[in-house]
C-alpha cells in the first residue's frame, strides 16, 4: 500500500510543516507522485538555508574575501583603492534571497500543492490546527520539517547578544565584534567580519576551534584565523553581558571584562519542537529536544515523519534534502529508501576554507593499520606576495595503498575539491586508484594523486614514522 488516501478519511495525503530545504523537497516530490499535499510555513519559504543560513552566509564570505584579493593584487601589478559599504551588501543579499524565495514558491506551486502561511500545531497523529486562522486539517501522514534555531546560553544579559539570525541584517557594520563558539558558524562569521575589516575576537570554551575535525585542519584554521587578525580566546566563556552606553560589555569566566559593538552567540542550534504539540500526539523526542526517527524518517507515531534539522541527525541542507526526497520515494513511489549518513562531505567556509570527507586521523587510527599522507605548501596565488598562509592536503588510507578512508583539505577551493573527491571515497576508491589518475597541473588538487611515500603510519593504533 502506498501513502495515498485523501478523499477517503482525510483532507490530504500529506501535510508538511515547514518550508525549508527538507520540507520543500519532500512536499514537491510527494505531489509529483500524485499525493494531495499542503505545506505550512509561518516565516519565509526557503528555510534557514536560503533565508538566514548557507546562501546569505556564502554571499558574505565572498564579500569578505575581496580583502584577500586586494591584499595580493599589488604583487600582480594592480593598484587598488578599495572601500566597503555594508548597506549595499545587505540590500543586495536581500534582493537575492527574495528572488530565491520566489523561485522556491513557484517550484512548490508547479505540481499543484497548496502553500499555507500560518503556524501549525499538531493535535493528533493525523491532524493539525492552524494558529492564525484556527482551521483544523487532517492528513494520512504528517511530515515535521521545522528545522532548528540558534541556542543561546542561559546567562545574565544574554538578550544584549545576537545570533547568526540577526548578524546578516545589522544596521551598520560594527567596529568590534565578539563571537562565542568554536563551531562552523563561529569560525565562518569570524572570517566574514574580519575580512570586512571588523576587529574580531572569538571566544571558545575548548582548546582549539572545530572540535571533532582532524587536528591538522583545526591547527591550520587556527593559524589562518590568527593571520587574518582574529583574536582567539580559549578555555573561557562569556559569563554575563551588560550594556554600557552603546557598547555591550562582556564579562568573561576568568573575571576579565571588555566592551564590544556587537556580541554574537554561535553556540549551536537546537530543534524547533517546542510548542508544536508533538507530545500530545505521542511523538518521542531525543534528549536534545529533536524528534527521534528511524532510518526512513518515521517517528514513534507511525503516521508522523520528520526530516532535516528537527531530527538532530546531521544539520546540513543537502542531508535534509536527501531525507525529504527519500521520504517521498518511500511513501509515494514504492521505493523504500534510507539515507546513508555515513559518508557526508562537509565544508567550513572559513578562511582558510576547509573541506572534509571520511574519517579523521584519530578516528581512522582506531580502525586498523593506516597510512597518512600530508602536504603543506603556499597556494600558488600567493607566491608572488609576501603572504605565508599554508594550504594543507591530507589523505588517510588503509595501509599499503588500500582504501581511502579520509580526505582533509584546508585552503582555497577546498569545498569544491571535496565535493568531487567525495564521489571516489564513497565508491571505495583506493590509494592505488588515486595514483592511477593523471595529475592536472598546475592545481592544488593534483597533490591528492601525486603522494609518494606515506608521511607516517599507524600500526596497532601506534604512530610510526
Ligand atoms: P556547532 O555545534 O558546530 O558549534 C557549537 C559551538 O558552540 C561549539 O564550539 C561548542 O563547544 C560551543 N558551545 C555549545 N554550547 C555552549 C555553551 N553553553 N557555552 C559556550 N560554548 C558552547 O554549532 P554552530 O552553531 O556553529 O552550527 C550549527 C550547525 O549548523 C553545525 O553543527 C552544522 O551542522 C550546521 N552548519 C553547517 C555549515 C556548513 O556546512 N558550512 C555552516 C554553518 C552551520 P564544544 O565544541 O565544546 O561543544
């Protein structure tokens, strides 16, 4: 039996709550397969990724990288007299996301599904109520795709800080900013603001940014951020904030205080499940508040599914899209498909940029005997200048030219390279397969196929030269 059943007992086959990456894909594909679908969104169509995440972030990263280009332009003979206007960037970003929002909306309307601008509350396994209009709706299946929101630590004066949501639309470019966190958002925004000329400080409770990433990537990024002028304060948190005139004063856990124009929290994101009525319907939540689902995105209530950030699996747009797509395949196209979350290429759009697929060195070393190949060099674009930034490429393989277990790249173009090398890693390519590939010269990526002897190895979990 497939999931089509509207007209029998229910108003719809499927009601999707949330028009972000996962919800939009699931709704559109389900409608294409003949389901009667409505999608309910309380904010803007497009979700975090389009409206206040990946898309505007990448645009701002581009904006911030001009300073690097201007920095080295002189070494190529250019004279550049540059200045930056924040309101122009904000306005142009807004134009672009408005265009994308319209495109998303048009794509949703194409297969004939209904878009409802309201807030939905789940009232039972097959029913919701719209908060604005009071309308009750029923469906054979509900899909919760409500995403997440920034988590702000519960400290006195937290309301004087902002999150990434507000950072995109600050009325003026701050002169100074303090960013708390050591994850994706903290280092990406530190990159953006430092590149735009803002005096930037990053405060992190750990001892090096990007916990969980390969150590070489972490240390390489740390060096890159420092070279860009980002001040790093480790093993410290913001204990409280207060307002002093126009500035926000941050009082640190070590007793030091300092004023900033803006203080931003980038301390993780949590699932949007509060006030959704999920408990009423009997949906089980994980400890962090996300919805517990099985491999097919089905919750503990068989008629209720969930995809994307709200499930707390991998908080990444392409993963949400894949989960939404496979949900539609499973329910409405007779193909039971589960998303493989084991090999997910990921990138951090910091400066330097990081791209990663597969295991870190520490993880791989516990999986058996491995060889590690690492190279560090100045990107060619910088060789005419005095810049000393280093690019790092690292390959982790099973011993003796066996399967490639992990690829880690830090430097220009890392994200683009990892997207492609991810295909090979996903297919189970070996070091010998990489070596058979003819190098493309002059590129940075050619280093991945020209490694000779390992830099070092691990045997019985022990590092050997
Ligand atoms: P992350 O989970 O990546 O990082 C959160 C950071 O905040 C960590 O450094 C964490 O420290 C720290 N932290 C958590 N709680 C506290 C606290 N109470 N006090 C002080 N510090 C705290 O979350 P982000 O907010 O950076 O991003 C959310 C998610 O969004 C990412 O995990 C990623 O999946 C996704 N994302 C992806 C991007 C991409 O693909 N390029 C870009 C942006 C976001 P600790 O390390 O000690 O736990």
